[in-house]
C-alpha cells in the first residue's frame, strides 16, 4: 500500500518560468512533503517516487508488469528456496563505491530490524533470510520465487550504513522548496538531465502552473481535463489503484458502502479519473467481480460511523462528501475526520478506527491482494484471519484460477475492506517530453523516468 502539507504560493514566477530549450530538467510537483529520502523508513507514495529515482532494487518491473533486471543482471532460484543474484559490476553509489552483496544484506536486515521501517517492505521480507555465497547475495523466503521476485522490485537497496543513499539513475539533493534529481552515469542511461519537484498542495496552483508552462507534467482538475493547453498533451493510463475503506466494526458498514458506491459519486466529480468499483478485488489484476456474501441483513438507520482519511487531497475530500450525502439518504451519518498521512498510518496499524479510507496502488500481480489477508500483511489492519488461508495461499499460481476464486469467496464472507472507486491516471505532459506509460504510473516501473527523453534532442 502506497495505498497515497504546505502549499507553495506562486508568488515568485521567475523561479518557475519555462526553461529555455537548451535545458533538459523536467519540472514536476508533489502534493505532499515526502520527508527526507530514506530507503528504510520511507513509505508514502511521494517517498516511493523519490526512491524510484534515486535507488535501484535487485529487479524491476517493466511497463507490462514483468520482472526485468535492475541491480541484478541475473538470478537463479535454488532447490532450497533461495534466490541467488548476480550484481552488475557497473552499479555504483554517488560516492563511487560499487554496490556489493553486503549492501543487499544490510538493507534487508535493517528493514527487518528497524522498528520504524517501512511496513510495506517489512511485510515483503517477513520471515526472509539473507546471506552471501561466493560474493553473490541470496534471499530465501517462504513465498514462491515468482511472487518474491515481483515484490523485491519494491525494495531498493541502500548503501550499507546510509539509509538515505541509493544507486539509482538520478542523484538527489534537497533545495529550499524543491526536491532535485540530476542524471548520473548509470546502467539505465537516463536521457533527461533531471527532474525538479516543487511542493504544490493546492490543485488550483497545479492547474495554474500547467497552463502557464511552469510544469511539464501534472494532473489537471477533473472538471478541466479536456482543456489541454497547446504546450501539453493529454495522457491516460489504466492503474492498479483503488480508493479503499477498511472496517473495524464488522462487515455491516461495508455492506452499505457496497450499495452506496453504485450511485454516490456524481459523474462530474469522477471525470475520466475514476469509476465506481464493482467487486472486492481489482479487476485490472484479473479478478472476477464478486459481491460481499455476508448472509446477514443490511444494517438499518439511524446509525453513525467515523471515517478517517488522509487530509490535503481536495478531490478525495469532495468524493467523501458525496459519499456522506448518499449515506444520509439511508439515515446514516458518516463523520469525516481528516488526518495527516503519518497519523492515519499510525491509527491503521494500531487498529484505532471505525472506518478508514486511503488510496491503494497495487503491484501488477494477483498476489498483491494477499496484503489484505496475510497475518502481517501491510493492509491487514483488522487482524483478519482464516484457518484455510495458508492452505489456499500455498496453491496459488495465477489470477483467475480455481484456488484464487476459492480465496476470494472466503474473503467475501467476512471482508475487512471494500474498494469504492477504481482509478486511472489522467495527466498533462509537455508535448516535447516523451514518457513511458504504465499501469504503475510514470515513475514506479523500469526504466521509469530514466526512459524519458525530449523530442527536441
């Protein structure tokens, strides 16, 4: 889960004026402060973008969702369940040091040891062992090798003793009001000079910056998506992303939300970005639509629930207000409580909520939904468990197979979470900037931003 605030006032237009043709920096924006770059503790969506630019994982995921080489030029699964990796000899950190097997071991062990380590990465590595054999790192896990490889794409390797330092295609430096990434001599051979992110929490400020050419990439307001300025083009891409609600008060609220999601959101609020979810797990991952099968009558009003969500996203807040109005028609009151992202994450992990809502970006494989179900899964905030989970999980191979349907039916009888909306990405991109679309977005796949180029080159 990546399940996804200070506004930067545009009072200094000279600092955001369009760059001359000779410059190759891409101007972008962040909706929230991602905090310091940290490959061990960083776990927000904005932090994942920073890590994707400044770091390398052992493997990557291509735009089609398949595993591709990254830090490791090759790998081999052993009979004992371990995967042995051969590291690239040309992979280096900004200080010139080569990426070593010891860096891999340190990163994995630190993620398992550190009390504030990324919950997402810790769940990927839960129960894993790591070591070195003849100079090559290996990782052993209870998970099938195919699943582990895909998930390792989300674990960038930090330099031993330096959680802020990665070997990625761009070097990072923090400037006042900006996060700057500049091209490195890297095996992905990035073709842009770099990317500069400004903090723009206000969607209106993002629109102004896009229309004036101060940003090369940005998400337009839903109601203005068709008004593409002549300097940009509209790019849409499907996403494995949903707006999800978790319940600690049982399946009753989710049954009502399942009904309300059908007609709660006016089309003008959704635009091209979203549509109401139809099932329990993402259809984009190959799952058939399935409704909650609780075998109990729907709760009847009047009733009241508290719903926590991440503050600062105006579009999400408007959607939740529409959901609250729909609930009111059936005699229920949803008390909406915005929280800073870190505070919401803390409540989720402590189970201190009735209902909680966040945007989830899934990895492009069906095993991603197991994060809802597994005992220490990063999205299992309710302590959901079932005695048949281990049995069914051991037999899972691909999405849509018989055991996957059985597992989804098991979840449908007593789910702890329900998607409300399926998202897709709608962005404006400078007409001179060639990017690589992907269901994971523009940054989180390989080569990501390293594969971008200016058409005027």
